[in-house]
C-alpha cells in the first residue's frame, strides 16, 4: 500500500512540474500595450503601428496617431480606391466609443475601427478577413479583444 502512495505522489509531482503557465503575447507600440489575439503573430511593430497576421487572408493593423481624418473622409478615401462601403456600427468597448465602418474589395472584407484614446490620441484598427467569414459579435472578435486589453 505504501508503494502505491509513493507512485501516486510521484505521478502528481511529475504532472505538476509539466504544467506551464500560459499567458498571452503582448505588443508594445509607443506608449501603448495590448494583447495579441490568439492565432495571430506580430509581423511588424513600429513606434506608431503594429501589423498582426494569422495567414494570407487574416490581418489586423493597429495604428496610434495624434489626429485622424473624419470617418466621412476615411470612407471617401477607401471608396476612391475601389472599396465598397457595406455598413457602419458604433459601440462601447473598455470605456471607448468605437466607430466601425465595413468595406469589401476583391473577396475580402475590411473592418475599420476608430476611437479616441483617454490621452487624446487616436487609435485606428483595421481587420481584414475573407468576405465569406463573419467578424464575430462586438464582444467576440479579435479587435474587441485588443481594445479591452489596451494599456
């Protein structure tokens, strides 16, 4: 009986030693830090922006700027480049009032999110996925995960 207890104790010890802490990877852009969504990796980070990719058709670009053009100007700019405007939405996430504009081009959908940061700067996030996919509800997509993790 004593040998069974020792074997069980050793098995528990081995299992406990093999468990590692899992933590999300984060990215730092200028003064800001956020968690990189699951399945994405950073491919380029500068002082003002980060590019994250999952594969050839899934990408997120996070930009921090002192100012941004109006939503109407951004819409007109993308439309002049051949993008088709397909909708707009506004919602709150992590205390930010987020404006979302949606565009399609070449079998891809581009979701553009912009909001004013608490320090007066602006954040613009573009999320590109195949048109055949949905981005998920506001509380269940990688952009909202980034916004919720902003520090």
